[in-house]
C-alpha cells in the first residue's frame, strides 16, 4: 500500500530549504538528523515567550511547557494546539514517535512517554529546529 504524502501550507524546493536553513538546520529538519546533546543555547532559555519553527515561524511550544529533562535537548510536555504532527519512526533499530511541524513538515525531534505530570510526555526537540520569541 502506498503512503499518502501530506501537503503542507508552507513548502519549498530542496534548493530553497538549503538557502533558508543553516547546514545543521537542514541536516536535522529536512534530513531527519539529530544535533549533538547539549549543543544548543535554547536548552538553557528560561524567559517567557514562544518557541517557533525555524523553518516557517509557526509557534510550537510555550515557554511555560518547557522543563529540564537532563537529556541535553530542549524538552516540553505539551505542544501548541495543532502545531505538530506525529508519525511512527522505526529508524536506527528503534520504535519511536517522530514530531514534525504541522505547517512545513520539518523534523523537530521525538516524543517519549517519560515526561512529567500532567501529560507524562516529553517532547524532545532539536534546538536548531527552534527559534525563540520573547514576550
């Protein structure tokens, strides 16, 4: 059975994505890669504001939903309503849930069932896939 490809409101050619994103952002967001743990300044961002998609600017997470997970990546317990799509990821010999921006389809990270209450979820997000907009 063929997989149906979703059409996103924000689309670019591969060449355009390469111009819009840094090489590391492109590797993570378009190539489904992962940044080195502890390598992103947004890991330590504690101001009030919103974390947005570096590819399209959509608000993904409110700062009040961020928590320190000890993993080396920014972690959140809840995304903004409708901001992310989730898909089964069986790469690297694991079964995980991939998280993508619902507006441009960029890979953001993964969600795990080991987060804090009230959701019990940990959205483990690559910091290079995010921008921060202070309130």
